[in-house]
C-alpha cells in the first residue's frame, strides 16, 4: 500500500513540476506589459468618476490619456493643477484649463411662471417629463423644480429656490452631471469668468412667451442691436451670449425690457462711454 502511495506521489510530482515550469515560462513569454504612466495618471485624477470628461470614469480617462486619445487637461473637476500633474507624467506641456460651472437658464419662479395644473407625480424631473403638460408648468422650456439635478450633484452645489434650481458657482466642481440629467436641457456649462448670462431657454416669441412666464426672453433683439461687440445674438427667439466677445459693458443688461439678462460678476463689468 505504501508503495502505491509513493508511486502516486512520484507521478504527481513528475507531472506537476514540468507543468509548473511551462506555466512560469508562458507567463513570462506572454506577459502584457503595463505602462507605468497609467497608474500615475490614475492617481493624479480626483477619483470622482463623474463622467464630466466624456469617459466612463477616471480609469477610462487615464487609459485614454496614456493612449493619446484624450488631452492632459480633459478632467474638468481637477482643473489646472491636475492637468499640470498629468502633463508632467506624460512629458508634455499642460494645456490651458478654463474653469466651467453649471448654470440654469430659467427664471420661472413660482410668481413668474404660469401653471396649467398642479403636478402630484413622482418627484423626479425625468419622470415628470413623460407626463403631459411639462409637469404642470405652462412654459415648455421651464425648470420643473423637482430637484433631480440637485439629487445627482456630488458637491451639493444645486438647491431649489422658489420653484427653480439654482447653482452655487463656488461649490460647482464642473462634473456636468446636472447637465446630463436635466430632461428640459436648460442647464449648461458656462465659463466661470463669464460676466453676464441670459436666464431663459424659451423659444417662444413675444406675446406667446409672456403669456406663460413674466420672466422670459421675448426675442425682441434689442440686446443684439445695442451690443458694440457683437457678443449677443438672438436666434430662434432667444438671446445667447458669446462669452469670448463679451467685455461686460452692460448695455444689453441696461436695455433688456424684461430684465432677463443677468449680471454674474459685478466686479468684472466695465461700462463703456
């Protein structure tokens, strides 16, 4: 019996040793080399996994940067500091990073916006968008005010105030999750340096828009005519600001008959003669 056991052990050893050697050799021959920069870039990223860069998360962005498919300044949350660190790892120059923050293009507060009915459905803007009549608000482009954007914001930068969502620019981390989740598409990313913005998204014109909201752009075009820098244009009955051209002269703000063009940075306004 002992001889049988010894024979079995000898056979097992005789088979396992060569197999182990072959497996070890194969692991060396077919090993996939990992770029050391990948781990370094991943560690430099903030780890929010917000998707604001356009990739599924920080791991996916790190891989894209190392492959050369994404720039070193692709992370909107990390800003200039993270971009500089990643550029150092990749051995390239860091690109300019302009901080961008979310902005809700709607001023349809409880007093300003008309209602067709009271919405008592699920407290989620995406579900409310499937109900007829824009969650009860008469304006087709109105903020529903149910707070889905606030719920997904990882920085607690959005709150509900008087029936609409409001962004705290100082808290915003530029992840754009609120932009992605808003079914009304009225939240957009603007440069943090922007001086003015149009707080409306309606494409209705004149009397039609005033009938549903008293705080809305009427598409009159006065702002466009008085702007000396061609920084504001009216298209589809809605004024839009070109922040690269805007100097903060304030003429559009002064002349807007419905006062829907709002000053964002009073200290940056530079009235011209």
